[in-house]
């Protein structure tokens, strides 16, 4: 087992993480890309022309399309949540069971596994020991991290030593990493904040103003906390970087794909037309469907999160949903 680092996923966030690791560790970082044109761009130009076009990348990044020969000590998973299991399973099948036990897994993807209706850590613990799994989350737009702008994130694991090792790989003067042991809550917030960002974008697209957006975000946070607690998350995670920090960033910036997606829905654009013009995946769309199915057994009252499911998956009219929300009976906070 070599001490290599493998990053799965060469989108904007995967590329930014690989670049951060290459600069910090001063060693070869293997960056797996699904598309050959992406790996060629990174290797030939030191730029990810397709997903992070303005950033000159560290020369220690080696983009690959075949990860079968790589034997890493750490795997950073940065592919869309719906592909996490299949890609990781494909890699794990190529190595021995003993080798698997030595690999540390850092999940940087934010979402649920829709097919299995599980958190990503629950999906991957069937392949790797849970004590070797960590979650990286928090307010972190890829281009700003790649530019070296000050950023603070959370790494969560049941294994404190693993969290400390991951922090050691990532931290520098501009990138701060705080340790958390709430692996469930951190994942719930990372997935559901994308749904809330779509709701916030819709209110803006409808022209309802900042008062309405603030109300949607505030009540939405209350709903996400309900979901997190129902699944075993901790209340204090609400106020963490992976909780309120990530929600604030994603629900208030035009740089957020999910916020912008919601804004265009509020403006009357069709879901399919928006998706056709977007080369990156809007995670909130899949997460809205997954969350609705996952939480049905919990009987939770989450009208804002449910509304996004009804608009995007069931094709309810946006105006009808808004009127239903405004007509709900008032109650104590």
C-alpha cells in the first residue's frame, strides 16, 4: 500500500480539492475524471477548462481516466451523490479486502443515495469500515478555494484520529478545518441545504423580496434541524459551519447552482430547459426526491422541503404551492 492520494471526480470542487492537496502535500495527487477531455485539459494545460477554467493548477496533479492501478492511503470522493456507490464499488472490486481496510475515505459529495435511500456513509460502510470514513462539508465555493480565499469547513468522523489526519492534509493559512463527530447531522445539512437554496431562489425569482427569502431560510433551517434530529444528528450541528454556515452561503449567492436554479424556476423557466443548458448537476433536485422518500417513515412536518419536491418532481404550479404555504395556520415558533 503506497501513500498516494486519489480524488474521485474532476468537477469544480474535486479539482479545487486536488489542487489544495497538491499545494499542501507537495506530492503527486491522482485526480480521476470521467471525461477524457477533462483529463487531457488538466494534464496538457494545467487548467480544467470545463469546470474550473480560470485557475492554473498545481503541476503535481495527474489527471487519470482509469484508477485501477492506484493504491491510495486516502480517497476523496467528489462525484455527484447518485454515482458515489457505483464508482467506489468499481474501484474497491479491483483491490483486496485487506487493502480496503487500510484506505481512508473522505466523502466530499453532498447528498443522499436515492436508489438505496441512505446517507452516503451508510452506503459506503458496506465496503469500507465506518471508522475509516470521514465527511468534508461546509461553506466552500470551489473557485474561491482554488483562488486561495479564506475558507473554513468541517471534517466529521466517528474516528478522531482520522479527522485529525484529514485536517493535516487540508489545512493551510487560508483553509481552516474544524473537527466534528456528528457524521449524520453534517451529511443531512450538506444534502438538504441544496433543497432550501432552491426554495430561496424561487422566492427571489417570484419577486417576493428579501423579507420572504429570510422567512423561507429561517423556517427551512427549522425543518432541516427536525430531519437531522430524527435521523440521530446533534442539535449543535445547526450552528456549525456545515449547518448554518453552508446554508447561509448556498441560499444567498448567485454563485450557488441550486439558488440560481430556483431563481429561474421562480421566473417561470421550465425545469428541463434549465437542466439542458447546465453542464453541472444541480444536487438539490435529486436530493429533494431522496429526502421526501427517506423521511416519509418519520412523519415529519416539513412543508418548505416538501414543496420543492412537489414543484420539481410532481410538477405542481409554483404559485399554487406558494399560496398553500401562505395559507397554513400560524403556530408557535
